C-alpha cells in the first residue's frame, strides 16, 4: 500500500488459515463484523478506509487466502460495475483463490486463477493508473509473479 489505511492497524489476525480438506473451517459469521464495513452505496474512498479492504490486503499478504477472499467479496460487490476499482478487487480475489489452490496442491487451478488475476489487473491498468484504492498496482503484479515462480 502507499500508506497505512484507517482500520488496518486494528485488523485481527485470523486464528488459522482455512484450507479445505486440510484445516477446520471458521465458524459461520466469524468475519461478519469486518464484512459489514463495506456497504453498498459507499463511495470508493469509504471502501478504501473500510476494515474489509484493509484486512483483505493484510491477510492476502500474510497467506490467509480464504479469509482475504471472504472480506474482499463485499468490497467487490459495493463497487460500480466495470470500474477499474472493481477489476482490481476481482484480481485480488482471484489471486487469493490462486494462493488457496496452491496450498491445496492444485497447480493447474492455481495457474488458471493467476491468469484470471492478471487479466483483471491488466483491465484496471488500462487507463494508465499506477495506484488504485491506495494500492500500487505493481504490488499485486509482483504477487502474481511470485506465485507463478513457486509452481
């Protein structure tokens, strides 16, 4: 990120990373309070300050892929259709999914999801933006490259 967003400092670390078939799923509603910070009708600036966005970024960077996807989803749903910001969040969701599939030992699915993340990232960069929603776009591009290198 370009700086620390509001809410990032108080983002709780999940008790564990959920990996289907390997670890226990979090109880229903565990992340509801965080998800509720991304409300439909919020403008982009409010979504950037939301705990859902901040925790999603933090958890994605720390390998809590399923958990990041959970909190990115309401941010994605709150953004305007076909907007560069929505493309960015979709790229991050696919990147989280790729990380999860990698942990599950599914390299073909990981590759497919990384390709999808790259397509969404390219779409949000089409307007020439280097930063969206407080995130330098080279950061998710590096995450994609790093994940590919581990395959």
